[in-house]
């Protein structure tokens, strides 16, 4: 993990995963593929606006993938910057496969402890997360920063904020279109809220 200096900023990091896609619904690993939101995913994204428009956000960054950009747009986040470092993990040969399908090749495989042939290593993904936080340091002195990204990358970003080993991301399940708030308590990085309920999910019971 990169060595970042201790910071005194008071801004929080608001982390949002994109809405549901057909691949996320069925557990297929979606890295570089541009899979559109389902109708339910669009409803989830619209429902986010009521949660996000009350936040004192000074900057919004969004992954370059269409599912993340569309989530941001439907949530009313029109003034955002696309950041290539917020893209989802590059799964290489495992793109589009479920965990069960991958485990037919490698029975003990997890994204956190295994390898992704032709894709990124966990160290490369972690380095991207560190770069994002380094670039946001000045913004966080001014207020909250909102990020719309992906499931696995979002969890890695959270561990970078918390200064946890990146493998601790395995314990941070991140729901589609869920907002999470990462802050500080007496200078210590903390999780203030995780997987805030999305009102659109009540439709499915």
C-alpha cells in the first residue's frame, strides 16, 4: 500500500456502487464490458437522488463504464468528472464468468486470494485506489467527495481509506446502488454508514 501522510481534512468519502445490471444480478464478473442497467437498476439509480442531494458534496467522480455514468446521471449528478482509475477490476479471462464457473477451473478461487489470468492483480487495483485518494486530498479539505464506481473496486477503495489490508475487502459486501459513507473520528478513518437501504429495493420485498 502506498504511504500516504496523515490528513486533517474533515470531508467524507461517499461511495456509491452502480445500479443493477443483468450481469450483476446473475453474479457474472463485469469488468471492462459495458453492460447496461436493468429497468430495476434504473429505478435504483433514480431513488439515490433523494439520499444524495442532501449531502454537501464538493466534487463528484465517476467510473468510465456506462453503467456507472448512467447511475450518476439518473441520480441527478450532472456535474461529474470521469476518472479512469475508478473502473472495475479487469478480470481478464474471467470476464463474464460466475464464481462457480471460475471454481470449476480453480476450486479454491476468490477474487481476493486468487489470480485473474490476463487481468489485474490485487496490487494493481489497490494502487489505483491509492491514486484516487491521493488526488482527492485537497478536495476533502473543502467537503464531501462522492464517487460512483463498482462492487469490487469500491470495496478496495474502502480498505485504502480505512488503511486496512486490501484483503479485508472480502468482509465489505457492497450492494448495487447502495451509498456508503466513509469518514473520520478523531482523525481515525471509519465507516460511518455502509449499504444504506435503497428505496427502490422495497419494490422487490
